[in-house]
């Protein structure tokens, strides 16, 4: 993917508003460090696994190929894990993995795309700059906050409905 100048300047106002609303999360595209192919974007990112030095993604582009071959980890964090490598379609470099089976401590990262930070660079839309993923944090804070916010909204709706229900019952 290439960004032309006019598109970037048109988008800049929108990006500013988005940043204020969602200031924890920077808008960015994720690229192969080797050949710059776009592998994903910040909308697909759902966190970070520090012990594996990887970005967790729910979605990636079609240029991320999931290898058919299953491998098993023998040591460290990957012990007792069954996983398949993710490769970049552009240069065939390994860019991460998907864990199919893992001990319970790693259960939360099963079946999500794990992009290895060392193989990824990020194009930050607001500053139009390319940085190494290893210099950024992809923690879960925004997700947790939005879940709290959603729970709060549900609670308000639930309370309103309870009031309406009791009024109906009184009649
Ligand atoms: Zn590549």
C-alpha cells in the first residue's frame, strides 16, 4: 500500500479528532521490516505479549501467509506449544506465528496472529513516520477501558429498563 500526499493531507483533520477521542491508541499500519509489505493495521491489534515480544492481532492482511506446517516448542515460553509460522508474501520472511495449542498460562493468545516485533515496522499516520515496532507499546489498556465503558452503558440501559418494568407492573 502506498500513501499519496493528497490523501494524507485530506485525512489529517480526521486523524486529529480520532486521536483526541482515542488518545492511547495511535493509528498506524504494520509493515514487514524486510520488504515493507503491509501486514496489518492498528484496528486489528488487540494487545501485546511481552514474553514473546509479539503484537497480538485479530486481523492481518492477505499478505500474511499461515504456514501449513505445525511446529512444537521445546523450551522457554514456547514449551509445550504447537504453532505455525506466519510468513510475509512479499519476501517469504518469517514475521510471526499462530499458536494452536498452549498451556493454560498462554491460553489467551491461542489462535490470534502474533507478529514478532523485531520483524515489524509501523507507519504512524499522525506523524507520517516509520518506526520499528520494538520501540512501541501495544498494551491492552484501550480495550479494557472500552469494555468498562460498554459495561457502564449497559448498566444504565438495564437500570432504565428495570424502572419501566416496575412501572408497568404497578399498573
Ligand atoms: Zn516481507
